[in-house]
């Protein structure tokens, strides 16, 4: 299973554990129900902004969305990570930092 599907499945799992329907949750997040459906089915990735909003609504750390076990890592992992961070605006860099901090309990 690819990472988009794993992430979508995890978001759906967490959403359902809080008792939200797709309609209610998408309304709270500020996206179309069809967009949430696309995210949960793994057709596309949510933006960092949407992920951050979901985590706040569900009162979970961003890292909770990524607690799945199958991840295909690229051979040039350091370059990929640097490229991802380098190409983000300041707001997204802050979200990436929060995600990493919560994942690794950095001080």
C-alpha cells in the first residue's frame, strides 16, 4: 500500500474514533467533503495546512497521522528531506518543525 493510501486510512481511522462523519469533519476543516473523501481514499495528499487544521480539530499531534508501518524510503533520503523543507514557505516550515519535534521529543 502506498503512503497516500496509508495516510488516508489513518486519517479516516482517527476521524471515526472521534465520531465525526466525513460531512461534519470536512465542514470543520473547511474543505469539500469530496476533498476529504479523496484524502481518505488515498487519491491525493492533504496540504500541510489541512493536516495541521485536522490535528487541531481532533486534538492530536500531527505525528499521529503518520503512525503507520509501511513506508518506502528513497535511497537519497537526506537530499529528499532537504528538498522538501527548502521548497516550503515559513508557515509550512513551522508545521514541519512541530511534526518533527512531536515525533522525536526534541527540546
